């Protein structure tokens, strides 16, 4: 086992972690602002992959799919928040949790009816096929694109939240929605936008993952558990935590796969247990957030 092989596996872990980052960002954004534990998040991820398959087949253009999928899935998220989640605000955290849990199954069964149960192929776009030499060996071009796309999205989201008036309102609403209401701002519209952004990012992560993962109606179930692990490790409601923990979990899975493949999935739960023993609120979470 050479140093170059270990370094290549580290880069593989970053690419894998990019999907975890996108999923965890959506979860953290929705929880941090709305205090909604979105158990349909994996289903939005799956719907994004299927819409991507449909648009790719219809247009033959991956970039069009990449642009339209988050808009389409985010629009579905807007409808879900407005008509299903919003009436449950103030009734306790378990009500929207149970609603989104059931909604996830509705999405899965709907996709089975529309597309069947066998799954759909999604080939890597021609422009992103092959491998490139990154100095330590050859690495798949699509996975490098995945890392770059995630970095651009994270930067854009950070700039939006930290450097724009709308982001200021979102941050203020997350800390004290009553003050925001007193200032004459319709906080319900902010909740709507945040839920739409969070679900749109989940859909985007689905279409980005489609060329490297099987597109099936059940594809959102395992990633939902992994996304929650990442979110818990990073700290519920923390975007910095989502990014840090997503990359960390991806690297842990990749390195464990290199030395002990059978333990790869178990390793992320071991990592979560270790982090929670040291910091029960996660790496960047705030103590008592659920209280």
C-alpha cells in the first residue's frame, strides 16, 4: 500500500463527502430555521434523481437537468411547507416529524407507480467522463466536478446567508422570530423560502449523485440515515457543522473501505458515538437547541 493510494482514497472520501455535505446542508438549514426534522429529505433526494433522469432523457443535456432539478424539487418543497408543514407549527417537534416520515413513503410509492420498481440508468455526461492526473494518480473527472460543484454551492449559500439582506432576515428569524414579526416582516414567507431552498438542495444532490449511484425508488432511505448522522455530528442547525462533518464522514468511509471494507458503514456510527460522547451538541451545534 503506497502513499499515493492513500492520498487518492482521501480524495475519494472528499468526493463522497460532497454528497453528504449537500444533504446535511438542506437538513440543517430547515431545522435551524424552522426546527423541523425533515424525514422526507431522502425522498426529496430521490425525487431529484428521477426528475434529473426524466429531463436528461427529454433534453439530452445534463446541464439543463442540473439547473431545472433544484427548481422543480424546491417548488415541491414550497407546496409541502405551505399546505402540509405550516399548519403543524407550534404543535411540537414530533408532528412535522411524523408528517414528513409518512410523506417520504408517499413519494416513494408515487415514483414506483410512475417509473416502476427496477430503477433507471443515468450515464455520466460525455464531457465529464474519463479520468485526469491529479499528481498522485488518475482520478475520475466526474468526481472532481462533484467536489467543485459542492464547493461553489456552499460558497454561494454562505454569501447569500451572510452577506445579503435576505440572509440577515433568515438569521434573525432563526434566533428570534417574534422580533422579526414586530419589525413588520412576514416570517411565514421566510420559512417558505428556507424550506424550498433546503429541499431544492436535496434534489440537486440527488441528480449529482445519480451518475455514481443506482437510481431507484429506495435510494433515499440509506442516505437519509447517513445525512442525519452527518447533521448530528456537525450539530443540528449548523451549516459549518454540516460541511465539516460531511467531509469528515466521507473521508472516514473511504479510508475504512480501504483497510476494512466490511466496517465502512459501521464506522460512521462509531464516529457519531465518539463525537457525541465528547460534545453532545455536535461539533458546532448549540447546547439546548432542542429544548
